[in-house]
């Protein structure tokens, strides 16, 4: 598991408004990882100024969760980057893999492409810092009861990683 990502070009600036969007289909094996993280976060208290959303699909629909008041965004999703199943990726926007023109994700358009499009079309909406907490999955063609044991085991550590990110962003460290 990679450690927390420092805010992009925001040295010692505390973020007042942070949006966390957990993406994933709660009916599909490893794709339900984002939903499970959402359930963990929703069942506990979050710091002031943090807004939590669940999105069954990601892609360009992520822009619907932004109001323009947020200075940071954390996206949680199951990913396929080629790492071992259950690996937790903590990536800043500049670290997100670029799969080239025409790359299509399970949600039709990837996070990097979504943020690029958002920055072009709606620059006032896109937070200055965008982070991905991705859980490496492998079962995206089976029903929910077939979630990989490694993905299920990664839910709690991924939730803890998000809490670390929230603390870091809120403190501006």
C-alpha cells in the first residue's frame, strides 16, 4: 500500500471543503469496493467540511458531485492497474495512469480523462487537489457474493487511508 499523497502544489494550505466520492456497482464482485468503503465512512463521523457521496457509476458523472466550493476531492474506486489483487493505490492526479486516447474504463471514461475534461469545460468546478484511493480488483464479471477475499480485506485499510488523507488535507500538512 502506498502512503498518503501530499496535496498537489498546496504546501501548508488547509483545505476547508473536501468531497469524497465512492464509486462502484454494489451488485458486482470487486466493483463493490467503493460501495463498501462508502458504507464504512457513512457509518462514522467525518470531519467538518467533508461531503460524502456514493456513485454507482463514475466517469463524467463525477462532475455532478462538485459545487465549485471544494478545494480537494478524493475518489474511491476499484481499479485494474496490473498490481496484485487487493493492493491499495493512493495516487494524486498527476500520478494517475494515462491509458492513451480512446481508453475506456469499466465506467466508460477514466478519472484522469474526467478531470481533464472538467478542467477544460468547467475549470471553476474542479478542486485544486484530486486524489484516487483505488483498490486493485480482478472480478468484475461476477455477482456481489464473489468479491475477491483480497479486495474484501482491503476495505478497512482503504477506509483508514482516506481518513489519513482527510486529516492531512484538513491540517494542510
